[in-house]
C-alpha cells in the first residue's frame, strides 16, 4: 500500500540527502575546487525533490487531516539540514500498526 504518507516519507529522505549533498559536497567542490557544475546539477535534483516534498506534504495534509501547525513544522524541517530524517522517523511512529508503541 503506497499512501501519500508513505511516498512523502520516501521523498523527504531523498530531499534530505540531496540537501546534505548540496551543502557538504557540491558547495565545497564549487568554492574549493572551482567545480561549478557540482552545485548546478545537485541543485537541480534538490530543487525537484523540494518541489515534490512540498506537493506531497500538501497531499498528505489533506489525506491525514493534520493541523496547520504540524504541516508548518514539517515544512520548516525541509529547510534545516538533518531535519527531514527526524520528520521521517516521527511519521513512521504515527503509522497505525505502531499506534501501541506511541501510547
């Protein structure tokens, strides 16, 4: 079963990885090795994944009936390095089969 939440979690992890690659691999390559294409291509990939993150966040919001504050927090997480991985872990714990673990 691939709900929008499941797909969102996968895109969130990919977006988080692309953000870290952009910050910690591509940017140093650009400024230390003068390899501008690293930022160009990594930035493209990250941009596409970010758009997917936001679109799937909106879809999951509708499907899961989340409150606006939760959605805003998840969106802000996309702007912070490592935060999408925390979001993924928290959303994994919300799945119905893990409900007894949360309580």
